[in-house]
């Protein structure tokens, strides 16, 4: 390959990489983890991928806001048996993310925002197997209230429920729990974070940037004596990855440089 032919190839590669770093959208892979504190072991996970709208149309490398589309991660449909105290298991059906919008990510107060989930969760209480004494916990938001969004819900039934929700945060959530043995404790919950390939925050909106957000909810049941509260924790982790076009350009560039070096060595 003649040397003059390398110039446009390297230029094209540079434009592709720069375009990926400053683009208004970034491809990502993601994982959604759902867990309880003392009542659900092990955790359950759903994964997926998509494109995030980063910093609106402005792009840039400093992550201040992003939006991800509905259905990018999940669905989770699985059962977990066992647990603690009077919990015999939990069942998830069709859990996946709805559209999420997050702001104030880097700099200033801990950022985050609302992102609801769709699907159902059933707590298996008192008796096993889970065909008996199932308590349905709605996950899909109702009137703008739900897990990962915020607000309080009430669910009538033989075992009535009150659900308290919080939006997603990159901070450290705090939750006070009243356990069935009447102890009151404040457990250390998983925290959120942001970091990028060049520094902790200034390059997060680049390939290899990572964002983790955490949301917590509490489910209160009318069985106040035996099963007062169920803490529910959601962990959303997004890893920005190079766009396929950028990888292709990078491959062409490396191959061209290698071929040029090989031919030069033979002379």
C-alpha cells in the first residue's frame, strides 16, 4: 500500500472515533438486578442493549443527562425459592424497563431520575409452594407512581399492601427497616456511581464509560406482626460501548497499517 493511500484511511478512522466520542447517542450494554435485603436470595438479573441519547443533541464527553428507551433491558421471568422469616419465595414475570430519563449525573448534587418497570412480582408468604398465599405486587406504574419513579401505592386484598417508591439515584440510598423480630436497622445498600475511561466523571459519555443507578422501594403488608416490611432494591448498570461502525473503521485502519508495515519490511 502506497504511503499516500494511508492518509485518507487514517483520516477516516480519526473522524469515526471522534464522531463516536462526541455523538448525541451512544450504544450501551446493560444489566438490571433486583434483590431484597434479607428476604430474597439470590438476586435476579436481566440484561440487554440499546442506544442512549446522551446530553441531548449537544453530545460531548462530560455526561450530564441521558435517556434510554423502553424494553432495552429484560424481560426477567424467574422464581426464587426460600428467603427469611415467613417468606417462602418470590416470582417475577415479564419485568423490563420503561423509558428512563436521567439528569444531573456528573457534578453537583447526586443525580438520577425516574424510570419505571413493567411486569409483576409475587411474594410467596406463609405457605409453600407458591401456589398458596401468593401476594401480587404490581410493578407497572399506575398514574405516574411506581417502582423506580416514586410515590406511594396501596393495594387492597386479603393481605393489603402499601408500596413506597423512590426514583433512581447515583447517590447512596438510605432505608430504615423494621424486621419481623421488631429490630430497627439501617442497612448499607448498594450505591450508584459514574466513571469514564479518562477520569471518574469528565469522560463518562465516551465508550468504556459506566453508569450505575440504584432505586429502593418498601412493601408494607397488613401482616404487621409477622411480616411488616419488604425492602426491594433495583440496580441498573450501563456500560457504553463503541458503535459497530467505529469498530469496523478501527479494524480497517489496523489492517491497513499492518499491511503497510509488512510490505515496507520486505523491501
